[in-house]
């Protein structure tokens, strides 16, 4: 009898422990909790805009309240990885060209020029996204017919790259490939420069940041 009682007690403790563990909401953002409408929706988790939900940009969760608002000292650039040439056009957009099924690798450069009057961001978050795909059933939120190996990242500042010696940046490569059904397209590069940590349960407190958008044109070259 004692043995059976011990076994039953042990099983009961395991069940209670497992139940408490699975019911604990260890979420960094409250938007991942089940909402009152019970429709299964989750809001964006940086930088997963549009992938986990229909959120249009980072500002659904965060606020743009940092000290890096000015464009003059903000660095947002896309370089051809091989030539290190900027793909920025005269109108401020970026142009990425590739032949059908050709893999084109670019560097996404984000940061700030060094300044004595303002501290540098600690981490940079970015995502390449086609706004038209948000809210659709497509698993990919990149331009239809185009493939990409790294559509988003959240990276600590401190990368080194020639030509950016007087800046605090992140630099990361991304490979893009137009498939056989690809067409010319226009997407967004959404960026957040951040510092500090969000308060658990409230992404609008604790962390400071600034939000930027850039338009990127994808073109099929022959």
C-alpha cells in the first residue's frame, strides 16, 4: 500500500508541475497571449512584422522615442556584396537587379555616425517585407516569385566594414533570388535602431528606439 501511495503521489506531483509550467506565460511581449476575441491572432514580434500577424510595422509594439531621429547621421544602406557599391538611387530608393534564378547577395548596413553629443544604438533590427503580402495566406511575406535566405535580423552594433570607420554599424549579408515566375516588385526595408531592454509585458517601456522605412525596388535583368 505504501508503495502504491508513493507512486500515486509522485504521479500527482508530476502532473501539477507540468500543468503549472505549460500555463505559465513566459512571454516577452503580451501580444503573444490569447486575445479576448479568441481568433488566434498574434501581434508582431520584432522584427517579425506581418509574419506572425497582420501588423504593418514595428510601431505596433514599440514606439519611436529615441535620440536618433535625424536622417543626416543615420546610416541605412544596401551594398552589392561583391563590389561594395551602394545600391541607393537618386530618389532615395534602393535598386536590386538580378537575372532569373540568379542569386544576388547584398549587405544591409544600419547604424549611426559617431557623435559626442549622442550615444550609439545598442542593437539594430530590420526586415525586408512586401506590405501587400501582409494579411494574405502566403507563408512568405517577401515579394511573390522572389526568394530570400534572410529577410530579417536583430543584431548587436559593432560590425567593421571598410568605409564606415567613423560609424557604429551592423552589417549582414542577405541573398535574394528571382525565381522563374518573378516579376519586378517593390518592397520595404523597415528598420529600428534601439537601446535598452523592453519591460517584460510592455514593449513600449524600457527600450528607446527610432523607426525608419526605405523603399527597395526588385528588378529582373536580362
